[in-house]
């Protein structure tokens, strides 16, 4: 026995197929839906219930045979629309894939390719902002019906759910980073907050920010923090000053404690470690020696090459020994690298204090309790860029997982600087995918394994860190540098 199949027209109206005949909806009554044969010269009709899943009467006789070729076209159109709605495939890929199995005897009934491509694109069109400039209602909830827009104004849009924030609350380690690639022209960046949830780094809060100022980050973090009483053990970010300042302000229990130095007083029993991303640390050094005109020397001079990598290897030395290790290393550089070493010392180590008149000596004595080994406080404290403890604790050393997600997300968005509704739609798709990942983790599924090369690199570095001996710093830096790339 034939069964009812319901499709839709290009205008979204129901199209009924029964026994290979195609019917358009003619009208509805209080009790039933009445469909008429799509062939205007035919008086064939069929009546269904209002939900269109069972026949109440008919079908009446048709004045023509069923058009099987047309049925093939209708099914192809349904296929490409369905795939367009749920996949990130390029438009042409969807069409070419669907045509591979299309019956050759029905090829003459196919619309032109341009028409089919327009059909796919229409399916992907997103409802625009409403008359008040706000997101439409269908974009304000997740695919599973949870409220998704936490804040919406001209300076900041935040996407998250109550479920996401509960997961974030249970994450001891947070990661924060932004990307400009996929942000709308009306805003500056897409800024995301991820949590380490059962060995997987998951995006949990998505913010569309108007800029990158202290106030921009403050508004974002304040909005999140008022939702719950959060107590992360670490927050990993890049070395953007405004971002670091905002985290310091909003997490007053951040503690940076090193040799004879306390920069932030702990205001609660829970300490939070603010960490800088190792990748961004390396990028800062890389950009500096490029600006110093040392790129060719780096490639041609093997001694200089390994010494630059040793500067990055300092991040793997325990904080208490960083200055000692740097002082051993700086003598290995020749005069051509003075500008690079001066930058590194001022930015990451702390310049040596100089004796002067009696007033300066008194100030130095007072500053003794706020300095490291007679050095000034650097722009970025040792604790911020040091990853020794993170390696010991098997925590990520960088935001590479977030960088990877940003790149993959940009590939799925497909267009640079999409409109806010289009970007929102793509973020909702990410949310739906990660809801599944979270639930699978809860049910004991293993996280996606690292590539073998990355796993082996982590194992080598962990062995070196565990065997650390401060009496053999020169060899330690060489060994770590052999595993560091710029």
C-alpha cells in the first residue's frame, strides 16, 4: 500500500506525494486538508487529516499517468535542501554529490544547475535582524530549545546557556582567546571562553566584542561572573595587556608568587593562577627578532638558532631558577643580539637595578621585597609565562586547542566577516555539536586522541621536566630547546 510523503515547495508550502502522484495544498477546513493534483488540467484530489499523515478520502481518478521523472526531481530537491540545512559542505559539493545517483532517464526533467544552487543557498539564508536591530526569535535559542543569547547590545553579544555555565563552573582550568577572522564588520572580534572538561577543551561562552580594550573584556567577564560563583584554578590567555588587567581586576584572588615577590595579595583561600600561552610567548620572541633583522642569522647561524630556542626553553625552568638560567644563557649571545636580549630582559626577566645616589639606594632597599634577585619587575612576570608547573600537572601549555577550533570554525563559516545573524547561526551549530561532546564525556567516552607526534612531544618534555636538576641548567635548556619550535 502506498504511503503519504510530504515535501515542500520553494515557497515553503506543503507538497504531498501519494502513489507517485504529486499534489499541491488547495485549502484547509476545520477538519481536513484538501490537496489537488499538480497538473492543472487534472481534477484529481486527495483529502488528509490536518496533520497530513493519514488519508480521510480519495484519491479521486487522474486524467494522466504518474510522472516518475518528476518524482526523482522532487526527491533530489528534498535531499539537497536537507543537506544544506545541516551540513557545512560547499554548495557545489552538495549538488554534485546528489547528482551522482540521480537516474539518467530522468535527467531531462532536472532544473538548470543555477536554479538548484539557488535553492541550496535559499535554504541556508538566515533571518535578518528585526526592526529594532535585534536577533530574530529563532536564533535566540539552541537547537534543543535552551536560551542562548545572554546579552545583546551594540558593544557586546554573548552566547551561552545555563547548562554551559554549569559546566564552566565545574571546570578547574579555563582558556580564553579571540579571533578576528569570522567577526562581523560591526564588531571587532569573536572572543571565546573554553573549559577543560574531562580532558577535552570545550567552548562554553562565545562573545562578540566591539573592541579589545580593558572595558570590553571587563564587560564580558563581569557578565559571566555574575551568573555563578566560579573558582577556576587557572586561566590561560595570551599576553594582551587589557585582557590580563581585566582578569586581575575581576579575579582578586589571583596570586603570583615567586622568589621574594608577591604581586597580588590573595583575598580568599582559593588561589587562581593566570598563565600566558606558550605559543603566544614564542610568537612575541619571534616577532621581536624579526624586527631586529635577525631572521637570516637565525636560519644561517646554528649557534644563534639554538640559543633563541633556549630563550623559549626558559619557560620550562622552575620560576625560582629562571633568572639564574637566563644569566647563564645571555652570555652565549654575541653583540649582534644585544637588542633582542635587552628586549627579553626588560619584557620577560626584569632589568638589573642600578645603584645611584642615597635616595635611589633607599628606594632600592624598599623595593627589595617587590623584586626578583635585585631586578626590576618585568612587563610580564615569570609566573605568567612559565609552564613548568603546567607540564608537571599535565595541563595544556598553550591555547593551541582554541586556535585550532578558531581555524576550523572559520572554515565552517566559509565567508569572511559574516552578518551577525549568519554568525549566530554558525555558533548555534557549534553549540549543538559540543552538547553531544559534553554528554559523551559524561558517559565515559574517550576524548579525541592527540596526534602521535604531539603525544610523543609531550612525553619527551614531561620526562625532561621530571628529571630537572638546577645544577645542570645549560644541558637542560639545550635538551628542552631541541623540542621547541618557533
